[in-house]
C-alpha cells in the first residue's frame, strides 16, 4: 500500500509566504541560535580552562593529601611518637587528643623485652619492630631492616614500593591501615581505624572503653557508679562534658546559629512589612516615597550578608549580635521588595469594597489588602528563615558566632576533620528538619504538596 503526500501549487505557496512570512523567512538567530549559543558557551569554557590554569591545578593537586583528609572524616588516627632514649630504650609519647587512657593495654602497640615496641598494622604480616638503632619493617610477612644512625634512617636495597626513602627519613605506607615515618630520633606512627575515637566518652569518664552491652546494662539495671545520681544522668553529663568532642559547646553554638537565623529573619519581616505598603504604588500615591523606599530595599539587599557580617563584627566585636544584624539588614531589603510586589498585585475589588463603607485607609489596608498578601508574606518569611539557617553558618565563620566559628576553628587545626564531619552532619540534619517544617507550614498557607 502506498501513500501520497499532497503538494501545493506555486500560487498557494506564494499566498502562504505572504500570509506567514515569519515562517518562511526566519532570522539567522532563529535558524542557528542553538548552534551559535552552544559554540559561544564552549569557547567561554575553553577560555576559562586556560585563563584559570585548570589543567596545571589538577596536575599539581596534592591528591594523596586530599584522600587523607577525606579518610579523616569517617575514621580516626592514633598518632604516637616512639622517641629514642639515650639509654637505648624507646618511649611512646601521645598527642594531646588522648585517644587512650594512661596505662591502657593497646593491642596494636605492644612493648618488647628489649625496651622497644611492636606496632601491628592489620595483621602480624604487616608490622614494625622498633628499637633505638633499627626498625624491622614487615611487609606481607617479609622483613626489611631500616638502619638508624645520627645522620639518617636508611631503607634496605630492594625494598618494596611501600617503603620509601625520603631524604634522611624512611616512610612506610600500609594504605588505609596507616603509615610510619622513621627518623633519626623517633618513629612517627599513624594508625587508622574506622569510626570516631571516644565520641561518646573521653578517657576520664567512668564509661570509657565499655561496650554497648555494658552501657545498656548500666543504664537500665546496673548499680550506680555515683551514688548521688543515676547512671543515665551520669552518662549524659559525661557525654556533654567530653573534653575531646566538646558536645555541649558544639550544641550550644548550633542553638546560637538557629537563634541568629530566627531573630534576624523575624526582625527583617517586621521591618519590611509596613514599609512594603509605602513602596507599593497602588497603596501610596507618592512617587517620591515609592522610589525612595524601593531604593532603600535595593541598597539593603545589594550588600551581601557576608559583607554586613564583617562590618558589624568590626563594629560590635564577635558574637551573635553582628550575625543577627547582618541577617536583618539583608532580609529587610529582600523581603521588602517581595512584599511590595505582592501588594502591588492584589485584587483592587476587595479594597474598593471595604472603602465603599467609608473605612479609613488603615482599615482598608487591614481588611482589603492584608488578607490577600498575608499567606505570601508568611510563606516568603519561612523560606528566608530556612535559607538563613544555612547562611548563619557561613557568616559565623567570619566572627559572627554560632557553629560556623566552631567549624572554622576545627578546620584550622588541620587535624580535627572528624569533628568537622560531625558538625557538618549536625548542620545537614537541622537544615533538613527546618526544610520539612517550612514546607509543611507553607503548604497549609498557600496549598500544594508538602514535598
């Protein structure tokens, strides 16, 4: 079966051309706009690639260090220094975080009879046997002796890739399990484990080192460790008073961030609400007042919140007050503009109906305008409150207080990335919670789905 396509004669074609010239005579941009736009974007990306040295940046990036930082988010490192003593013995010195209590039996770090130590990585096949004059490095069960003199630590000939001679020191890399730096005066050990060390209790707590089963037993049926209080309240106090993780301080700073976001948004809402009626052309007939108020809103919102935070931090010093002021100024401008546009788009029939009964202008706005715009006002304020919860974290990092400053301090140590991960998770949880609460309230005000 064949089908034929109907054709048109010359006169019909000319008639269509004259009736719809835009179809037959499209401009160059209409015909090739997508291709031209794609070419411009590609050329721009190529220019940016060379202008910002993207290639060298990736080539020179310290990816091994970045990998180590990422691992520090979900694991922890024990970092003792095995120092060589004048009497030929080796002494273990720990970092200030104190992951182990004094005198604790550490399964992977065991003293030897000769005054040295055996450091186990994963299994006995990967270990170090450390003495003051020599370190036997075991890789896959094979020993490679590293000699130590006053001038240098020297790896043996034919050592595997895991043993690296780096100037006067020797680096032993066991992958995720950790590494060791063998120097002339000490062996710097890094031993890695999954999880966060002493997250619940520090080594000074009576509950340190106890298993989950023991903790549940103590919380439910166990005898009181402190006669003056229950074991549950004892656990809560020790958890909040954890000197390493500082839970009480972090949670306090998180609450401070939430208060900053709430108070700043509330003040911005209360400030923008009445001024929006002055900026609206259909409410206030003075063009000068309309123009001046809108330019005020433009000024307040054009200065970034971070700039406002820096300004107020220099003026009032660090703390939550500069953060609240920064959020207030920025939100007052942004909400004022949104509110004014909402007022200008109200249905005038409701206003005219209230005005027809002889009501004053205030009453007209109260019953003729506010009921129409109030759901929009509240919805926008809730959205800004949700957004400011995230913004308050950023401005806190410049001295405005809250968990942002605590986060910056942890990142500055370059050794507390697990604590950084902890605070990031707290922030994500709070943002997720506030997002759902805000969406639920907005859906009840203006309708629509809750997700």
